[in-house]
């Protein structure tokens, strides 16, 4: 199964839960992310793990960026790290 690497690129998390540079690998279980950030990321993670290619500017990509629904305080980049 494909794996997704999630990297926190910016963080002004009010709870201090996420720090810039944190990395999570998604295989079978959801990573230890706050629920709201995970809910925003999950559709992209699911799509990428199942072979989707997302629109990215003028091109296509297997990576994506999501922001926390709390005013975008946390930004996370996801990318496909292995293909089968």
C-alpha cells in the first residue's frame, strides 16, 4: 500500500500540539494529529493512497498542502513516498 509523508511546515498552534518540522508517515492508522487538522487532510491522504493525482497550480502532483481550519494556524504538506 502507498505511504504518505506528512510534514508540518508552519505552526502557530494555540495548543502547542504541532511544531514546524514534525513528520508523520501514514500507513494503516491515522497519525497523532489533532482531529481538525486530520479531518482537513484525510480526503487528500485517501485520494493519494489510492492513486489520485491532484491539481497543483498549472500542473498535476501527488503532493498536497492543507491548513488548520482554525484560521490556518498550522500548515501541513503531504506527499506520496512510495508507489507500488
